């Protein structure tokens, strides 16, 4: 077990002290030799309303200081069998969104040269498009579990093809997604037309609105997700605004009537058994998160993603 990096324990260094890396893991400059890497994309220039997600990765890392290695609910022991480290942030160009998208794609091309699963700390949802572009080059069109208040399939935003509300329209057009193996969970709110959620359905996506999730466990839904996706390479993209703003107010485009934290756990834990090739947690905006709870939830959901990756040992 000493062969694997371990999160720095609270009895070695107080939890509030030391460098704020994800889960207080060691850092390294590249993904070489890792099974899983945490990587930050500190970007908010793709947002349409309140900004601030550029501060997301740093705050998620800070709030991850309470995370301990073993998952008491599921028995997952990710640090017993996987080599994990924090490889830092991608140096986006904060003055140019299109250039930043190119920078992100090039960075993931580099990361994916290694046999590694990247888990990304966002950042606004624009960042998932360049990641999916890089994923396509390695895996072909991927399956996707997308948890969000929004479908993010706009044709344009203010005339622009690239923004945080368009990544999955572009991803479909570019052949990055296996449409019949895409699930969008938690969609809700007001739309530009009554047919807004029909476009993804017409691509073969399964749309599960927030209203369909209310008042119930999502464990049975995840059984269907696993059945449909099977062993196909699968990407998880978790937009924190899928949660109700009562839980996660620190985000830019909040919608009422969202998921609960326990439903979020059921969704991510329900991804166990999928052939997960990458994941991200996006849209945490610390300026709107005075308690830190939104970033805290983000840190925990990234840990839960780590716990369901292929190759994780379970202590029981
Ligand atoms: Mn989104
Ligand atoms: Mn959203």
C-alpha cells in the first residue's frame, strides 16, 4: 500500500494547513505513471450570467481537505489500488475563450498519451467540449452521463458557437458522443421554446428531467443507465447546478427544484461498473458560495467519482 500516493492525514498535518492540493495528495507536473490525475481548469470566460468559476479549482481543492481515504458507505478504497496525484491547473488564456478551448484540448491530448483517467475540477462547462474532442481521438465517440439543470445544447449563445451552454451541441456535430448512450439527468427550468429538450432526445439521448427525479431514489435509474451504456467508454460530466440552490447556491446559472445531495451520491455511486474514461465537476463559483458548501459538495462528488473508477479495490 505504501507504493501508492496517500492523502496527507489529519494527524500528520492539521487539515487546514499545508498546500491546498486535491485531497492533500502529492502534486506532479505530468500524468506520467498515474492511474488517475486530478487537474484544474480555472476558467469562467464561457459563462452567460454570474461568473467566478475561474476560482472553482482552487476552492474545491481547499474544501477537499476534510476528505479521508476510505468510503464508509460503499467500502471503496481508491488509494489501495490506484496511483493518484494532482497535476495542477491548465494555463488557459483568460482573455480569449476560443484560444483557451484549444489550449485545453492540447493539454488533454498530452494527458491522454498516458494510461490515465483525468478527473477535472472546473471551471465553466465550456471546458467539457475540448476534453471530449481529446477523448474522441483516443476512444472514439464516448457514452456520457451528464448531470445538469441545463441541456447545454444551444445552437449559439449571443451568436457564438463556443460557450458554456453549447458544448454538447458541438460534441454531437463533431461525432464525440455515442448519442444512444448519453443520459442527461436533472434538466429543468424555463426554456426558449417548449421543445428545448426535444433536440437531445432526437439525437438519441435519454433526458431525465428534475421533476422525474423528485421524491425518489435514483438508484433504479442508474441500473438502466448501466444496462444501456454497458462496457462502452463513458465520460461523466457533473454540473453542480444540477443540485437545488438550497444545497449548492455557489454557481452562475441557478435553477430551483433541483436534485438533493443524496440523489447526487446515488447517481455517482450508480456509475460503478461503467467503463469510465474521464470525468469533470464544473460550474462551482466561489464568489457566490460564502459558506464554501458548494465547493465542498464538488470536492466530495469528485472523490465519489474516483471511488467508482475501474480498478478501484473495495475493502468489503
Ligand atoms: Mn452545464
Ligand atoms: Mn447548468
